[in-house]
């Protein structure tokens, strides 16, 4: 059973309340919120005020993906805004222990992410500190990019490590995921699929959710 996490970045922001209500109605598992600072990634998205607004209209689990150069400066603000899970990048904190502890102390679920050009070995020794590993299957910064195929090997390697070490870390995959490649991503070992463009532009969102959750 895979979980689906629509990425709000691809929603119609002029109708954000309705878009969130649609996600709730369709029974999605998490809402993926992409926070970009124009520094770690070459794009700017939105901040805690929008997350707080989203939190005020849904009970959904808020999965906040921080693409920020100084993520730790914002953990508390996003917690106050309603985040349930905060993910930051290993590229920023190669030794992520202190940040993981900071998130735990705030009562948050912990997530660590790595970009597609990074070796999974960078992150494996730290996985016991994290509830989620967010495997980037595109270079972060923009929605609507194509899935990078080598991510499948990364997912497989992470799955093997997690199973061999009996960890509870969930594997979430982010970037270019759609109804066409979801099955092979889940077969490789993913637990949670982020879908931005694929979900919000789907002709039939309901069957996309049902089919993904059946994988
Ligand atoms: C990329 C973001 C992704 C993105 C996914 O920087 O982290 O979450 O919104 O969008 P799609 O599914 O359109 O690739
Ligand atoms: Zn993301």
C-alpha cells in the first residue's frame, strides 16, 4: 500500500482552499509543502504564513520540505504554522544529528533529503535518526520536471539498507512521479509518492489516488 502526497506547488493558488478540500475529499495521505528560498534552489515559493493558512483548513498531515540554506532557523516557525514532518537536505547539513534532535525536541517527525547527483551512502549512516528519507528524483526548485531514472537505484539501495538494519524510516520519492512510473518506484521500495503536476493536472484525480494507494 503506497501513500500519495500531492505537492501543493502545482495547485491553483487562486483557489487554494478548494484544492486542499479536494485533497481531503479524495483521502490523500499527506500534503507535501515545498519551501524554497531562492538560494539553496533557484526559485522562491512560500513561507510559514501560507502553511498556517493551509493548516487552518485541513486536518491532513503536513509534510514540509525545506529547500533552504539555513533550514534550522525556520524549524520553529514551521512547527508553529502546523508542520507535522520537516525534511531538510543533507547537502546543507552533512552531519544532520543536531538538526534531527532539534526537530524531535519540537515534537516533529524528521526527514532528510538528498539530491539526484548525490551518493546514497552519504545518508545511510544517519537514517536511524529519521522517520522519512526523501529521495529527490529531480533537481529541486521546480515542479513539472521529468523523473530521473537513476533514482530507482537510489531507492533500491535505501530499501535494502532500511530492511537489513530493521529501521522504520519511510522512503518518500519526490519529482516527476506520475501514474505511469508509480508502480516501478514502489517496486523499488518507495512508501510515499509525491505528485505535484501529475495530481493537480490529472483528468481524474480520484482514480489516480485509488490506483496509487493500491500499489
Ligand atoms: C521540486 C519539489 C517537488 C515538486 C514536485 O523542487 O520538491 O516536490 O513540487 O512536482 P512534480 O510532481 O510536478 O515533479
Ligand atoms: Zn518537494
